[in-house]
């Protein structure tokens, strides 16, 4: 619960900057998050809740973060990379 409140606070903190970059008539804010991760989904929800912007599109797209054309490392390869 504390971590979620922190992320919501970050959204509130960023609101002015984001609105400033969007101009006087803000349109839709599109946020893409890793739909395959519950944690990323929750973080996106909390950040957007903190922003409090009225017109927001959330797009969950696991392929953006795990594209099929990228090779998948084996557990052994990951372990070697961490040890390196």
C-alpha cells in the first residue's frame, strides 16, 4: 500500500510538468505498459490516478516489452550474464 501511494504521489508531482508539455488544450495521454506484468499494470494505474487527467488511454501491450524477434535467453545464459 505504501509503494502505491508513492507512485500516486509521483503522478501528482508530474502533473504540472506533463500539462505544461501538452499545451493549453491537453488531449489524450497514451500510456503503454507491460500487460504481462501485474506489477507494471498496477504501477500504470497508480501513476495515472495521481496525474488525475480526465482523458487517458491505457494500452497494455506485452509485445512492446517482450518482442517475438528478440532471442530468449536460457536460464544458464542469464546466470552467466549476472556473474560476469
